[in-house]
């Protein structure tokens, strides 16, 4: 059997660090707020390595949820998110 850890959740409504230590992101749910742009998850702070980036439209169908296959995406340092104005995100990690 593969790696198993407790899954936790972090929610933010502004750009910043979501998780302050290394972890694996296993899924996410986001809500747009009428502003198109990219949601960017980085490893290593605001200028770190981009691990996940996706675009949301100005009129998304809200909320949208996605599971990441396998063991998720490894973030070695931390999980930092950049959000378009008004967007919100919950990340599931462990």
C-alpha cells in the first residue's frame, strides 16, 4: 500500500502562504469573484518554483473542485498562492 497521511485543509482569500512547511497538495477548490486571472501555487514563497498554475475566467461556474492524482504535488518548502482579486481557494494537503 502507498503512502497515507492525514489530509488537512487550508483556506485563503488573499495572496500569501497557505502552508508554512513542506507537504503534498492533494486537491483544491476555488471560487472566482468576477476577475479573470491565474491562480498560482508556488513552492518557496512569492518568487518560488511554480508547481501548479491555472486560469479562471471572469464568469466561472462556482465553486470548482479538483483532485490531484497519485500522491499529489510535492511542495518541499511551503505552499504559497497568488490569487486574482476576489478569488478564494481551499487546498487539501497532507
